[in-house]
C-alpha cells in the first residue's frame, strides 16, 4: 500500500482548520502530512490503520495523529456497496506545529501538553469520558467564529494532556517523514520497500539506493528510525498481512508468500511477535469483532 505524502495547511491557507465530512465511504488513501490531526468518527465502521496498527473502528472512535504518521480509515464493504444504511461521517481537526511557535508552549505550565503532543507521534486513541468531553468541544468548534475556535482547540488539548483515558496506538515510532536529510537519502528506500515488499529484498540493493555501503546504510537507518531496516521491512510486511487477513479469503499460506515470506513457519513466528496473535487467531478475532488479545 503506497503512502501519499501531502500537506493540509497550504491547501486551506490556515494553520488550523476543522471540517465535517459526510461521504458514502471514507475514500482518502493511506497518507501522511506535517499537521496534527484529531479525528472523531460520528457514523460508520470498519478498520483503521495508524502507523503499524490495524484495528476496528466504529461510531465514537476518536484518535489524535501526530505529524508524519501514516493513517487511513477503511469502511467495511457494505459502505462501498451502498448497503450500509448510513453515511461515513467524521469531524476532523487539523493544526500545524507552527501554530505553537509563538513560545506559549515553552512555558513550564505547558509541559504536560507538550509531552502529550510528543506521544501523538505514536497515535493516541481517546476513550471514555474524555472522548465525550472532547467530542462536545469539537461540535462547538464547527459553529464557532474567530478566536473562539482557537480557545476551544486549546481547551481540547488541555483536556487531553490531563487525561488518564488515552491509549497509545503504536509501541514504537513510525518512520519519520519530516526530516529533510532523511527525505534526501531514505525517501527512495521507503518507496522501494512499499512497492517491493512481496519480493526478496536484499540489503545491498536497498543500500545502493542511498549510495552507501550496507554497513553505513544500516547505521543511518537505525539512527533515523530507531529500529533496524529488517525490523522496518517486517513491519511493512506484517501490516499488509493484517490487511489481507481482514480483507481477503486467501489462505494463511497464500498471504505469507504474497507478503514476502518464504516459509509459513517464519511468517507465523514473526506475525505473533509483532501483533501478539497468530495469523489464524487474528482473523478469528477480527471476524467476531472483539479486542485483539490472545486467548488464555
């Protein structure tokens, strides 16, 4: 699945925007952008991918996504086929990091807020009473005017920074897309991996894309992404395997080979290490729509 790199602020000529979307189904591709994004699902259900995690979503789902974190919402087939009986409705807030460059967030009083925004690079699921309170303020922003919109945004951020009802979505930070030197040297690597993960990817071929030796490439990749290249490749392959387990009726062996694994035993081992579930259990849990936790 290719990741579209976009930017919201120049398109709308604003560092902060809010919009309500009513569609037959969510149609945006897997993408990244430099803005923070707060997504509140009012209607519809399906699967969402945030970073490396694929999880079910339904009405009421609320997620804060940090800059450059890949994400997509995929409705179930009933929406695409026009048989869902409801629309795919969401309210989305975008706010650019430059909005906070006035020094306000450098104050000691804003430390918890800054920490929360740092964690959003991993994706944050907002739950329970906090979600309900934030949803009410998001609805207010839709109809607010002028600086009142900014005040409501700050109130939302304060609520989130003080809440204990937030769940981190990813265990480790996804590949960064906002570092210029990384773009220069590693952008082709990310593209190559996402287009060729089904094949046998050799380290020497990937390193050649950066004009580095394999050893130097590995050091650069680990420095930029805080994980080894082989770990990143496995994350891409497992993420695509998760999608196929949910979206296709392929056998587990077919999915393993389609995602670049030469043996089913290696696929099963790495899949469980990454998700905590066997491929079979992952598919079974998704079908009955219960939390993805290995049965005891």
